[in-house]
C-alpha cells in the first residue's frame, strides 16, 4: 500500500459526520470527571448550577443518542488537499468549505 491512498468522497464525508456526531454524544470520561470535580469545588451557586446543567446535558445526550445541548462552539476542520482533483473539489463543496486564496 502506498503512502497516498485514494479514498472516496462519500467515505470522507460520512466519517467526518460520524466523528462530529459521536464527539457531541459520548463525551469523554475525563471531561465529565472534570465537570463533576468543578461542580464539587465551585463556590458560586450560579457556577454550580451551570456545571450541574452541563453534566445533565451530557447524561441526556448519551442516553437519548442526541448531541449535547450547547449555546456556543463551532467545529473547525482542517484538511490538506494534496491534488485539486474533481473529487477533492466536490468534497470541499459538499462540506460547505472554502479554499483560502494562495493555498
């Protein structure tokens, strides 16, 4: 197998979608542990409530298989396209991305 392997555009699109979805449903145990620890040491009642809500949102997301309810945040995906093939350009368009000038 060579270093560069041809991957079909649908496989890339599906994999990116699945990874983003999974990362918003199954939060890592270390992240959940940090929220729980923060909740225990937080002194502000408002801060405790926010952390409680985050833990509850994570529980619901995992149980209901729905993305975590969030008010902020955006996923940034960076990929280097080695050759400007028609498939690569279709992937860029399908994902709603743009190619910065000079790249």
